[in-house]
C-alpha cells in the first residue's frame, strides 16, 4: 500500500486499534464476566491488572441474550442445549 499522500487521515490503524487525535480506540468483546477473567488467565492479580488498564477511561456496554450465530445453530439443529442431570 503506498504511503498516504493527501491531508492527514482522520484515523490510522495501529496494532488492532484506531487512533483518533492521539487517542486509541479498541473494541473488545468477551463472553466472560469480569469475575471469570481470573480463571482465564489462571491468576486473579494478573486479570485484575489487565481489567484495570482496559477499563480505565473506557465505556463498557453489556449485551445480554443469545447471539444470532447461536440462535441460527439452534434453529438448524446443529447445536442443542446441554441437559443438566441431577445426581442421586
């Protein structure tokens, strides 16, 4: 890709984020709650430090419900809900 030769672009891509006027925009999604991140990284302190840096000056949006992919798989019969069996 040739270097940009026009006026400065409104945003540039840097390491998976976008830079707008010196600020980096990152969109991160997860199907895990903040409390479960310690299990993911096998270290509660590390997970807390990562979350602290990610959430500082951020906007968190929580979306609840099934994803469209999961709904489509259920309709197609590809995916079925797990049955929970009680132990006696």
